[in-house]
C-alpha cells in the first residue's frame, strides 16, 4: 500500500509537470503580437460559422483568421507574428476586448520584455453599436484604448506599440453598396470614419503609442472606386476576391498588411 501511494504520488507529479503545467511556453524572441477585429482577422463565412459553433479556431484567443494580414506582415518584415485577432473585437463595447486579448498574450508568454512590436487594429465596433450616442462611443474607445496600451507597455516595455487606422471607406460624404459603385449620400459614415480616425490618433499619441495612418495609401480605393479595397454589401463583380461583405478584399489585405509590415521596428 505504501509503495502504491508512492507510485501514485510520482504519477501525479509527472502529470502535473508534463500535461497540467500552467507555465507559458517560450515565445520567439523579438516577436510581434497582432490583435484586433475582423478587418485584420478576415475570416470567411464558413470558417466564421465553424468558429461560432466551437468547431474551429486558429488564433490564440479562440477565434479564426485567414492569416492574410499576418502573412503580409511577415513577408515584408520577416517578423514572427503571434495572432490574437477576433471578429467582433472592440476596445470596450462588445466581443472580446483588446486589453483582454493582450492579457491573454501575456499569460501565454507571447507578450513579454523581448516582444518587439504590438500591433492593434480596432475601434469600428465601438462606433456603430452606439448609433447617435457619440459620448458613449468615445468613452469606450478612449478608456479601452488607454487600457490596451497600458497592458502592452506593462508586459512588453521594450515594444513599439502601434495603433493602426482604417483604410478609407467613404469618399466626399458618399458610399457605395454594390458592384455598380453608384454613390449614395453617407454623411454619417464619413463623419464616423473621421471621428474614429482622429480618436485613434489622439489617444495613441497621448499614451506613448504610434499611430499608423492608412488613409494616404487607401486614397482612391474607397468603396465607390473601381479599384476599391472593400467588398461591398452586394458585390458580385469585385476588383479582387474577398471573404466578407463590408471588409477588405484581397487587394486591401495585401496593402494593409504590407503597410503594417513596413512600420515594424
């Protein structure tokens, strides 16, 4: 009986060390942590549905990505990118919150003093759910951004923290819904787009992060352009394939991923 107890204790100890350890795995030195919403996750319909059903996941927060943005970042910079994006993520409104995804990255050992870059692309999901309540939208954007940047600085004090802005959607207070690219008045889209751009820039600069402006490279590629970077709501004739309506097409993910890759230190 005594020998059996000793064997049981040894077995339990071995199981704890091998299978039940909570120690994070070693991260790749100088890694980049990418977090954000569906624009940088870019799942297709099937993968998204399977993820919602709990069948499939490939980001480190249990979500799904087609890897297009991360692959472009790596192609341009050679960076090892640890992916923490999630469709529906926001700074503080709904879905997974960006600061929580970064805390998960820290628990996993991916966000650490050797991390070279933290890249954050989010904010759109903190705008439209609040409709006309701009004060609420700004509250969640600003408090959530500050928290996310603080988490990044705390766990990765040597990293460059970059807030990535969104490519242009509207043009001259107009937007398009179909492949026909017939402009319709969209002053609310334009004003929200501009407000989000300004808030992302302001909070980043006030909290020791960099702001990466995607407007210059996306000028002429808004959703009314024949060379648009967005998949419109009804878009059977896109200039490039895309995974989801109202998200970037292949030309857009290529350009945004490349822009981010060139910005890495």
